[in-house]
């Protein structure tokens, strides 16, 4: 790859982020596309006007120092634990995120994991391919109680999808009030954590990583779950204590676990990978063709706006526009 020129705006799309909107953006500026395995090099960062990331690239104060022309960081997803927003604010860099754009994708994946666990689909598939024909009973979702830990955009999307099932929906979130109209629209009842753990047959976790949520799903949490309950984690891997989960599964306290996120990504193969009542996916819940087009459209819109001196719509820090001194050259066409 040739080194970028400082004569035009440079947009660096890292971690394989792409979509039709980026194809259009490439007509108006230099767009450097990096795969998930290739971190942005200093030679690219030095001239970058915009940086697009998922969750692997750590946007730290140190990285921002290496990117003196940077005007905007665009996060392709909702989690922000890999971006130092305060450092970006101090550096005059706008941070924008496509929060909620992949909520339906994550919600559908959440149901997929839970249903696969209740019917033992992964193990049944493997056994049947090997010539087996085990017709022992699985479990229905109908008539069960589904607990949702974290009622942000993805947790509420799960509740809405569950309207098609005969399922009671209860949720826990200290940042939402019982009178919030979104709860009624999604058909979910706000309850204390202890109650949810005691009654839920399925618990789905949709929490960001914060000091308060780190290892929240640990020994005490798991010991209070209803015996035989199924747990699925679609939030952040560090919210779950994997050793505690292994112990609970080995003790037969849980009916199974589905994990789309891990404490270390990619993880080392270990005990969880050996368990028949565990379903694992590689942090793909929010990645569908449809969601990535929505994400790309949102991010490109904000990149175009900020590079033209206009405010971003989906900013998550203090800044919605970049200081004039940070702006690169004007775009070749006006932002509509």
C-alpha cells in the first residue's frame, strides 16, 4: 500500500469496516481500508482526518498524539470501552458511534443462541452427522420467563422480538425508570436483580463494560440463577467471569451458556470449548449485511459533516464539531 498524501483528506477504515456508503465516500477523499488483522500504522495515522474502528483498535491518548490531523473517530457499533472519550475531547477530536444501528441483528442472534441451547442444536447436529439419531426431548421457549440484563437499544430489541413468543419478559437496568414508555412498548417489566435471577429461565446480558459491570456475572450472580437456566452474553466478555461460569456449568447449576463475546478475543481454546451445553460465536452478533449498511451510512454521514465543518449527529463525547484548526481540506462536493 502506498503512503497517503497530505494533499487530500484521509479516511482510515480499520478492522474491516465497509459498506456502500464508504464506496461513495471514496470518491471524495483518500480512503485507506484495513482488515481486522492490520492495525493502523503511524504513517497512516499521521495524515488521517478520520478513523473508523470496531472494538479491537484502542483509541487512547497516545494514539491521538500520533494522529495530529484527526478530526473524527467513528465507532462501528455501540460499545465505547475501547475509546478514551475524555482524551478525544481534550484533543479536539469528535467521537461518533452508530448506537442502536445493529440492535436488531444482536437481538436476533440473542434468540438464536438461546433457542439453540434449549434444543441442544449444536450437539444434535454433530451427533447426527456422525450417524447418531438421538430423539431425546429438548425444551420449549413458550411459557418461560426471559430476563434481560441491560435495557439499552439491544436489550429492548430482544424484548420486542420476544413478543412473537409466549414468554414473560422481565428486565434489570438501574438507568431506566419503571415509567419509561419504551418498557411498555417492548412488553418488559422492570424488576430487581434478585427477582430476575430467581424467576428467569433464560437470562440475556446486554451490558457495556464499566467499573461497575466488570465481572458482575460471577459466582454470586450465577449461584442465584434459577436451576437449569440458560445464560447468553451479548454485551462485553469482561462482564462475565468465565472461570465462575465453568464452575457453575460443571456443577450442573445451569442448563447451558451462549457466548458471543469473550474476556480475551480471540480466546485460547479451553474448557468452555469442550462443553456440549455451550454455544460459542466469534463476536458476530451485530454483524449482518443489513446492519453493516446501516452502520456505514450513519458513520459516513457524520464523517462527511465533520470534515466539512458541520456538526455530527451521533456524537458521544462533548464535541460535535472539530475545531477549525483540526479540519482538513474541504470536500470536493457539498454535504447535503
